[in-house]
C-alpha cells in the first residue's frame, strides 16, 4: 500500500495542531489522522500525545487504543481522531469527532464514508465503536481533518498519483485551520 500525507499548520502558526500516524506490519496497516482542538502549541501538544499513545497501542483492539488516548489526553485540551486498520479484505475503523474518512473502490463506483462517533478525546467520550468495511487491493482510502472542507471526491480522478491527488484536494478545499490530508491505495 502506498500512503501519502500532507499536513500544514494554520497560516501564521509555527506549530501544527494536526498530526498523523502510520504503522505497517505484515498483517496490517494502521492509519490515523488527529486534530488537536483549536490550533497552535496546545493543540500540537494534544495531537502529539495521541500519536505517542497510538505508537504504544496500535497493535491492540481499536476501541482499546481510542480509550487509552482518551485517558492519556485528559490533561490536554483534547483532540478528535480517526483510526483505520487495513488487513487483506477488511478495514476496521474507529473515529471520534470531526475527521472525515472514506473508502473508494478501484473503479470509482463505490464510495463508503466511515462512521465516527461524536465526542472529543481527552474531554468528552461516550461511545467508542469500531465499524467494519470491505477492502480490496487497489481501493483508495482518504482521511482528512476539518482544515479541508466541502470536499466532493467525485470531482477528482482518484486513479491519478496519490501525491498529486492529495495536493489537489488540499489546495482546492483548504480553509484557515491546520489541514491534513492522508491518501492511501
Ligand atoms: Mn481543525
């Protein structure tokens, strides 16, 4: 699987409140996008803490990893996050708060939006739930923070190069916030 991530801080900020996490083993690939609440240093600290937590717990059950992040981020301003775990024929997905994630089949015919629960990691977490979606080699997975808004993926030729696709999505839909786009195929 090829993975491309572009993440940029809000204009005028030196620290990025968004973060991402990628882990690849023989059995599975784990992808996560994290958005620390607000922007600037405190948002950065929260999202980095979530990355460290995922490094420790990404080989565990997704719900467990999400709950561990919630415990760990209790003294921060909090973050929203989404984690996708991809194996041979399945994507397992757990998200809390406003991170968009979707899977697109190779022909561009099927599009499924992954379901996230409401809440904020470290502040307010009620239901944690993992959803399962079919995955086939060649499918494209897109995840992005709310620094990208109004994305209509049907406007894009998803068969183009991943880097180029990510750059196009970012430049067309970026708003004034930390922005992160992750594309994988
Ligand atoms: Mn944001």
